[in-house]
C-alpha cells in the first residue's frame, strides 16, 4: 500500500491491522506510519492531536474526573523478508504483527469509536522503542511533555496474548572482573589464572535462591544470573583477566538502588561495576481505574516477567499494566504473527472498559 494512504479506523479491524503492518516502520523510519496515524486521528473532532517527533498523541478533554493513558509503539525491529503481511486462517503474519502493531490497530480503532469514554483518555503512539533507551519516544515525551503522560492509570498495549500482565520487573546489569597474572601455560605456576578465580563468583550465583514476592496481589519471581563470561587472549597464555557479566531481574518492591545494594550483599568481597539499570513498575491493581479495567475484562492479572515501558509511567507515579494481542514469545521472530481472535478480544475489552 502507499505509505501516505489514509488509514480507515472504523470498520474492518483486520484490514486496518494489515494496512498498519504494511507501512514499514523499522526504528528510525517511523515517519510514514506516524504521518498516517496523525492524519487518520485528526479527522475526529473529539480528539485533540499533537506530535513530538514521530510520536503522536490524541486526547479527549471531556472534563471527566479521571484520565487514563493507553500507549503503544510504532516501530519494529528490522524486516527479515516478512513484509508485506499475509493471512493464513486466523493468523496474520508479518514484521510487527506480534510486537506490536496489533496493539496499535486496536488503539486506533477504539480512539475513533469512543467519542465519549467514561474516563478522559490519552492515546499515545510513540517511536524508537526497539532501540537504546536514550532514543525512546515515550521517554522523550516524559522529559519534554510529562503532562501528556499524566493519568490515574495506564495500559501499555504490548503483546500479552490478550491477558493482563501487571507492572514489570526491574533490571540491573553489572560486571565482576577478576585480575590474575599472565604467564606461559607451560609454566602456569609463574602466573595466576583469573578464569579459575571466576569460579567463586559463579558458585555464589549458582547457590543463590531467587526470591518470590507478592506485590499488589501478583507474585513476582526474581533472578540473579551470569549472562556472559570473557577472558583469555591465546591458547598458550594463562589469562590475567576474566569478566563475568551478571543480570538481576528484581520485583517492583525494590528500587534500582536497593537492587544494586542487594547484588553487592550477595557478592560481598567482589567489586561490582554496574553498566545498566531500569526501574521496576508496580501494577497498582488496587486503584479504582485499575479495578474498572479488571472488571471490564473479566479476568485475572498475572505478573509481567521482563521489563517494559510501563516503568516509565511508574517513574511519573502512574501505575500501569501490559495488555495486548499476540504471543510475546513470537516478538521479533521471523515468523511472528498475531491471531485475529486476539485483536477482536483486545478491541472488545477496551470498548467495555471505556464505554
């Protein structure tokens, strides 16, 4: 299809979905899809539409006592011979079908069809989610226009198989570097093997008992694991350095600082160099807007294992959940797909919640 063609937001949800998928929007190339989204939303008088780079925001301003935010990203990972989209039975295949243009299609349809929702709604379609955090469009909006992310509750339409996943885990990554002394391997006693010293670190990690904790009614499982190990320069040299990279996925009752301190306690005696961190997010399922959402969907929430942009809302004091069509396990796969049934279920759920 032509990238500048007007997206038909009302009517055939599957066609809308495939039209969105067929506008290629690999991270950094979201402009054409953002143009189409902005053009389509501007046609509806009940929506106030604004744009920041390739992020498009549409808001209702009806004076409701509560405001909720529904967000989804426009970009995808690189195409791998999986465009244009195709349909096989109930499944729609193509780049972005699982992550997460199904959510975008559902959002656009609901935004057009609900001129008088029970809550005021901010619909956010943002760019650069699949690349480094510094470029993330939702993060940019949070810095430039935090008022646009404000609300009592938020829904991120990431793929969850049409199930509610509350909050998200936080993550920290760090390195432990062991220092030895280089020597010829034929005279190993003249050196000190840093790779052997890594055994102490690995033993502590292997013996670690991950915590399970209930937060806002959902059970989160933590994990502290070595994810990489590097060392050695040649097959005949005793290595004088070895670095173990460790990732800690923590529950949302910990801050990043508390998570880092916990890692230092587990690996007491070793120097930890932290290289990456992202906060967890509480689900906030005890709040009225969240309770409305759960009641409308008629199901139970489960904990989100992994990190998503709900944490950006949490940093602004907005509890959030993940809820969207498609199996998250198919995200980024060359054969990623979204079942039509998931599209229909998520669309109907938003209608029930907001009508």
